[in-house]
C-alpha cells in the first residue's frame, strides 16, 4: 500500500475530524501517502481529491463537523457512479479507501469493494445504529448535547409545572432517545424498537399527577413520529397542556467528547492497519472495549441491536 484515501459521508458526526486525523497520521507514520477526498462520494466522482500532510490535520481533533466535508450522493447509488469513483481512485493511484460514516456510507464502501477496490468502514453517526460496534463516533457527544438541552428544559418545565415533549434525532433507531431519556430522568421514552402503548403512558402520567408530580419530560425519537404528532395523540388520551421542543441539527454539532475522540482515534488507526494487511470489505467497531472488525456486508445485513433492558430500567426508575 503506497497511497490511501479517506472520505467522510452522510450526516456529519462530532469526532469525524479525530478519525480523519488518526487515518492521516497513522498512514504517514507507516510511510503511506494519505489523500483526502472532499464532499464524500460526490467529491470522489468529481475527483475532488488532495494529498494530505501531517499539518493538514493539525488543530482539528477538538472540532466538530468534518474538514473533508460531507454529502449525500444519489449518483453513487448507481453502478455508473461507483465506476466513476473507482476510475478517480485509480487515476490518483490510490490503493485503498477508509470510509467514515454511517449506513449509507457503508453501502458505498461495500459497492466499491465489490468492484475490486478495497475499502474499510469506520462507524461515525450520531444515531448509533450500526451493528458490529457498541458505539459509533459522535453518539456520545450528541447524547451529551441532548442531555444539556433536557436539563435546561427541565428548569422551565419545573417552574411552569408543564409537560414537555422533546423530539430527538436517530433516524430509525431509538438510542439517542433511550440513553438521553435514561440519563436525563425522563418520565417516558418513545422509541421505534418498543411498541407505543398510549394507555400505559396516560396511566403513568395520571399516577404522577395524583402523586403531586408537577412536571414531566417525554422524549420522542423521530423514527416513531414527530413531537407535535405525539402531542396531538397525548391530547386525545389525556387532556393536558404540553410544550414541544424539537432539538434538530444542534445534535450533530459541537466539540466531540473525550470518549468520541479516543474512539475515533482507535477506530481510524485500526482501519489503516486493516488496509495495510491487504484486506478490504471490512468494518471496524468497538466491543467490550476491544477494537474489532467484521465483514462489511454482514454488518449491513444485521440489524443494530437495541438494549431493551435499558428501556425496561428507564420505566422502573421513572415511576
Ligand atoms: O443520520 C444522522 C441524522 O442526523 C439523523 O439523525 C437524521 O434523521 C438525519 O441525519 C438528518 O439528515 P439531514 O441532515 O440530511 O436532514
């Protein structure tokens, strides 16, 4: 391996920069020339590729977003688009590619590997919805951003004795809602992985009120429904006044936590090693604090595992 490419794709996640830095520095340490591909797969198709130096990734470990920028690219879902990408990689004499991103990015990496070009996936998405890893880069930072918002909303909820519905991101996964709800002491958490039981939610709300509970926090994962849709449903079930807060893209920004920076550094470096070992079509991850790698196709075919016991625990603790 003489030249290696790195790109970030899909929704950005805090810690992507730390992963880029790890890929670049690990490559240079081992005498490999790193190339940055800008704007994800769309930049790959258009040949937006530049050589990176040690200094190119200086002063970025603490920054959110991605210095390589990101994109969602429809053209890369087609065979023609993918072959254009392979052509660009060959033109720049790049021998292997590290793809930092989520599910859609992995699909691109799998396709490229299928066309004979070795790729390794590094899981980075705030959603924490990739299998083969307990944590994706960016999840911990997003969790803490959401928690900060919940704590602030709790202040005003308590002052006004109100019920707040907070809509969080996660696409089809409920991890952001579950973890932030448990850590933020939410009374109710609504996630796609668990059946929505309006009777149970209403009963718990009523019981809380009887007990003298003055305010309530409900976390709704966007994969179930929007916060306002849920507010309407709740109004039908129990006639209480609510306020809805949609946290939106604020969840994707900000300084990565220490956990995300360390995770990104370990995963990015391991991805380079795998390419150096002459392997492609792999995805790295962390399991029980060990860095692991799996077949990227298998990872894409396996559903992300949801921690149901944590959901049950949140119910027990929010009586
Ligand atoms: O995958 C990350 C994510 O932030 C999801 O949680 C969310 O559903 C989606 O991206 C939003 O995407 P976009 O920024 O393209 O609207």
